[in-house]
C-alpha cells in the first residue's frame, strides 16, 4: 500500500448524489472519496445548504450568466475543500481531548498502519515531544477527487444556437474542476473520449510544474491492461501523465456496468501488475518527448503512479489479498457504503430496500438512457414512478435536467431516451409500422423501460437534507452492485472501517461467495443471456465474440485454480471449497450448448 495514504481503501463515486458531499464528512479523517460532477443544479442547492450550515457567505450563480455550469462546479468544490480543510485544522488541535475527531482519525486506522503504530509508540512520551509538529508532519487529509463520465458530454445551446464545444457538459465540468482550489484527481470513467482528453492539453494544471508536481491529476477507470496502455500512451503523447489506473470489475460493481469479453478481475489485475514497469516505461518515454517539445519542465524519473481496484470486495480477507497479491495502492469499497447514512445521502425508503435486498432483487437492467447496462434494485421508487407514468398512458419523464439528452434521432436539440417527448415520438413512429400485437408490445416495452436516472440518482441528497424537490413523492434511483445482498444492516463509518480492516464482521450470512467466484457466476449468466437474446443465425462477428467470451472465462477459471492452490494467505484453508466451486462453474461453461460456435472453430 502507498505509505502516503492514511487508509488502504477509498470510496468511489456513488451515483450522482449519494457521495456528492461525502468528502465534507470523511476527508478530514484521512479517507479519500469521489464526487460526481454531473449535476450542477444539485451542487448549487447543496452549496447554499452548506453555506448556511457553516455560516459562509453565499451568492447564487444563475443559469443566465455565461459559463454558469463550470462556475457552479468551481464554487461548490471550493466550498467542500474549505469545509474539509477547516475541519482538518480543527482536528489537529484536539489531540489531547478524548472522543475528539483526532481520536476518531487514529482509531479508524488499520492496527498495522505505520502511522498508527508510530502514534502508539510516541504517545507514551507526549511531554517530551513537540506534538503539534509531529501531527503537522504526519497527518494528511483524504483526497477530494471528482468523477466525469466521458459519455455524458452533451452539447448545449443558447437562444437556439449551439455553443462551442467548450460548453459541452463534460468539458464545462472539467473546466470547473481545473479552476477550483482542489489539488486532486479527475477520474474519467465510461471509456476513452479523445475530444475530452484533447481538452486537457489546454490547462497548465495537468502538466508538471518547476518542482515536477501536478496541481491536478488524471485517474483513468479501465477494464484491462490493454485499455490502460492505449489511453496512457494517448495522453502521454500530449505531455499528460496518468497518476492512477483504477481497475473495476466489468459486472461485479455498482452503477453502470461495462462488461468485458469475459475478462475476469483476477487475471486482469495479474496482467496489469506483471506489466506495471512496462506501462510506466512506455508512457514515461512518450511523456518526456512531449514535454520537451512543449518546452515544459520535464522530470528525469517517472512521476508517481498508483494502481487501484474496485468491484465486489466485501471482506477484510479479500481486501488484504487484493492489496498484497496485486500490489495495489488502494482498494475501492463502494456498494457497502450505501448502508452508512452517516456519510452518504440515502433516504429512508431506499435504505430499507438496500438492507432487505437479496440476490434476486439485484439485476443488470436496460433502464439507462445512455444505452449502457445498469445495475438496478427491484422496487426502487423511481421505477415505481416510471410504472405509474406508463399506467397513466403518459410514459417518459418531464426531463428537467437534460444531462442525458444525447439522442439526435429526431434532430436537434438532442433528446433523452427516457424523456416523455422522445418516448411519445418513438411510440408514434412504432404505431406507423404494421406488426403483431406481441411484436408491438415488445418494442413498446423497450422504449418505456428507460428511466430518468440523472434526476433519480440525485434526489436522495435532496430528501436527506430536506431540500426542495418540487414533487411530493419524488422517485429515487439506486444502483448497488450485487455485493449489497450480503450486507443487511445500517452501519456507522467506524463500523464500516473496522469491517474493512477485520476488526469486526458485519456480514451475518455465511453463504457469501468469494468476490472472484461471484464475478465468474455473473459473467456466465451474462454470456447465457446474451446468447439467448441474439437472433439466429449468428454472424461471423457474433460467433467470434461468443467464442472469445467463452475462452476468456475458461482461462480465468484455470487462473483461479492455480491462484487458490498456491495461495500463501489463509485462502489456503478454503482452497478445497473454492476449487470445488470453480469446477462447478467450469462444468456449467462446458455444458453451454454452442453448436454454431463449434462449427465456426473447425
């Protein structure tokens, strides 16, 4: 683990509103977390809320002024940064008070952490030490990182005229972050976006300064080594360094799911760890050439790089194994934190649904207007609201925010596929075609299943903080990963940290599968579903896809067999059961009937 991090875990972005103010509650305690930059309207409301709470002057930023989105984001991030820093400074002077924030900071650290052990040694001789100096030199805040989903980069208009690309949603969000006081990372997710990556070049903050430090850093969320290398090299050629590669499970995660072609998390981490030095060497070589060409300060040695991972981790044993075996700098814990209302915004109805959720309540849906698979929880109030609209023969949502209005199918301005206007047009189009009742219903269902998640994923933050929602019973979207089925109780931050570090176990069930086994199970089910959905006869490209998918899963199973057989940790005690489970799924994979695939491979 990276010695500069007080903790060996981080809290990834949770929806839009769930973790939007989490840094206010955890950064001063040394815990890193991520804010979504999607919803500037929500940020503006929360900025007003926190300004009043902490007695900070507030001046609203109107939609009528130029570049309002970027300015709102900058103002909100500056406020979060100020509150967190003020709390951190206050924490450092409470070292001699029992039950203080300083005590919480130290108490939540892993017992084996260098900082905690050093503290335990030194506190015996407080009177002989300059305590304030030691605290100043050794305690650090958690990072306040931000997330931009590259797919959400809608073009914008003013007076019916399209604005320049710099005013696109993603571009404006990036500019808002750059102009803020934060010295942290922007996490790019949802794949590579050349036009957004090109925009990074225009900001000095992403280049090394005279001391080779980066004011703003780049983190890429990637699915495998190939993706990391391609994107890392693309940016390095521009003189831009990727400070962190954040690997996420394709399906055993929350939020939008980005399934790989059967590449499982363990083998992916193994490949990235094995090729870490090569990744650094290749990208740094390109970086030096680019920086010198731009007459910018150029370091002689590679800048700091972190490799982190997230997706499905649920026990202290899994956490430590990931950290040790794959040499990770941090492990992301997302979904379980949805049961920690102390630091995330979860309304009471949604919290109860999450606590009660079982495996059958969690599924990968097609409700996202982005056209990307989306983890969903049955019975969430946003889906109930959607069904009510359909029952009233007014399918679709009013679409007040338009962040996902990306479809140009009906011209410009673009529409969101979950909006009432789009769905009305699509249904009219559908009625103009001759088809059977069954065919019509199938196509109709595909249209109306889309949900307004850009509103739904932020509403909980309004409810929790008693802010105006303008709707009496607004629907809330929630997107936990499959892991939530094994967590069933509301937790405090301390309890969650203690669970991560193995001091306590909050999982009451004794049938939770290992995270690698769970991901394998999900991928096999996904492969079966995709095959059933794909109409026969399959094209050559479809055949190749399913062959590759099947073979990669099989390679993953063989990798895990060897991994568990040779494990040096206490995984060895469980290896018989783990290998037995792998053999069960190996047999399932072999029993999948692929007659056309077999012919294609001959």
